[in-house]
C-alpha cells in the first residue's frame, strides 16, 4: 500500500480527482487529455490515489425518487450504556438505511432513511426504536434535496 497524505497531492492529483468525480466513465486516454498527462502517468497516479484510499470506488449517481423512494428522513438517535458502535452497526444493516453517522450534540447518532411508503418508514423507525440501548429518536422528514454529498466540491 502506498502511503500518501493530502499534503502530498499536487495540482495534477487534485485535477484527476475533480475529473473522475465529474465523469468516471471516460477512458484513461480522454481523462489524461483533460488533465494534461500521458495515459501511463495518469494510470499510475490513479492507482496511487486508490491505494492511499483517496478514491474508494466508482459508482453511478442515481435518482432514488425515480426508483420509488418517496419518503426520506433524517433520524437523530440517542443510544445508552456505551453501546454506541454496536448499535450503529445494527442500524446500518437494516433495509432502508442509506447512511449512519456518529455525531456530536444532543443526539449520539444520525441515520438517513429512504423508504417507498409511509408504512415502510414507520416500520423502519419502530425497528430502530426496538434495538436494545436505543433510548429515543427524533425524525425529520426531507421535503426537498437541495444538494447531496456527491456534489461536495471541497477536494
């Protein structure tokens, strides 16, 4: 494994990350042209970025509404008895859980839920509440998505 720190990334590395975020389906040749490197140099840099964990994988951006996920919620969760990671792991394995975050503040954890019906959402929240050491939840329904994490340009 290649050890690489953010400070070791140069302008080419940052440009590569920008370009693959914009369109990871391009050929190495076209990507190399876009960043001003040879395909061989580009491939070597991408492999270093992958090995260092900066690039975790490649995927398609999906419109979950088109797949029928009409109900999206952010659920804040209080967890007791020092069982935080164990409970978060259990929550993360439930169907309908899109993300689980360990957070600071009034609540210990936050989960993003995506469901196809109100009944499915209700059932999922009740399943979370039924997990041992979950003390309480606070659910916020998402009305509109303005910006998602895959649109974050902080790299």
